[in-house]
C-alpha cells in the first residue's frame, strides 16, 4: 500500500517533468523507466493530459523509452484529438466570424482561446470539451437567437438553473453536426465570487489573434486560475489540476505576467511550484502540506473529498429550501418539473 502512495506523487512529478520543456532531459531519461505505466495512463487520463504527454515525449525523442503498446495507445489518443481539435478550430472561426458580422461584443476564453492563438506547439496537445465565449450581458439573448438561426444550436438543458440561480452562463448549446458544445457567459465566476474578475474589463481588454477575439494574456492567465480554484472548487477541496497547470505554463512561459495576490492565486501557485517550477524554493504552507498528505494517502483523500462534498451539498440544500419558501416563481417552476 505504501508503494502505491509513493507512486502517486512520483507519477505527478514525472508527468509534470514531461510537460515542462525546461526540465533536464537527462534526469527525465533516468526517471522514465521506473514509472508505473498504469499510473501514468490513469493520472494522464483523469487530468486530460494524454495527448500532451505524447506530444512532449515525441518532441524530445523519448518515446523509444516506453513500451511499444503504450506508445501506440498514446499515439491513438493524440491522433484522435488532432482531428477533433481541427474540427473545433473550424467551429471557432465560424462562430467568430458570425459574431463579428452581427456586431456582438465577445471574447473567446479558456481552451478555445488557447487553440485559436496557437498557444501550444502542436494542435492536439490540449483536450477541449466546450467552447467558452464571454459576451456583453445585454447581448446575451441576441447571441442565442443568432446561433440558433445560423447553425441550429439548441439547449441541451432547461434554463431553470440560469433563471433562478443567476448562473454565469446560459444552458449549454449544441448543434447536431458539431462536436463541441457552446457555453455563452455573462460572468466568469460563480455567484458571490464574480466581483473578483470583472467581465466588462475582460471584454474591454480583448485582443484580436488570427482573426479571433480572445482575452488578453493577463486575463486568460487569471481566468485559468480562478476558474480552477473557484468554479471547479479546487480551493475548497484543496486539489490540483495538471491540465490547468499546463495552461498556466503555456500562457506564462515567455511573458512572465505578474499574478494578483490573493488566497486563490497564492494557493494555486504553491501547488504549481511543487511540480512545474524546480528552481522555485519550496516553502510549503499548511494547505500544501495537507494536499501532499492526501496525495500520499488515497484513503485520506477519499474521506476528505466526500466529507467536504457532504457539507457543500448540505449548504446547497438549505439554500434551496429557503428559496423554495420565499420565492414563488422558483416554487412554481420546481413543482412543474
């Protein structure tokens, strides 16, 4: 059991070493043969990093150090993602041209922005699920109509949550002949935290890259951190995402953009430096120590997650009971469901 706990941290460190171009190649060559390949695939898949792992090993001529069947598997996933991302990129260009034609004040974010701006060396490095677009709030419903009229994008969910919980984006839009869903945002962060990152300023600071409006480097960098820490609840659960860290590295590799100092960014950078910044002096705070402890002990990690999730859901339940009591519109819509 102890060996598997050690392998978890070791796997994280080896994957981050593969993804980090600045990591010493000779040290990586020494460490690769000792890795647990099953752990590599499980962790890489969980964090959506299989294509990036393959691309980085290929670019550094290190695939020959891995078993042939593993290389074949990694290549198959990377090839599939290549074709998927080509299709998504075409979709991004189509939507971009459409929104510009209709004078919609918008900006592409997250994976879509990174893909459109050639942020990575290879088009298939980054796995993308949704296309995230921020639009001016007063044009939000116009965008929905425009997309429905031009490519038959339709909701896959009801607007119940958006209507009653003031959700940051419309229900996901999907078209039958498109592989990526659209998330049209009016705000970037969860309700109660949205003032930390001003959507109007992000729209104001947008830049045009390859014919596509994307967030400025500083805004993309901060949105990546806040989206992970707040929207994905990494701060609450004291967790860490290799995919988010890889995006952070890609955005900040050459530009060295200063990051705002607050509890979310400090916690994020502490964990980032654990795996991606070997030159950074490691001064682990209590949260980082607890994170490493969970990484070493799968039972503790399981217990911690489910306990925190229980309290989160309990608070959510209490809030919705209160809303049911005081809000007639919510109560009527809920009873109709």
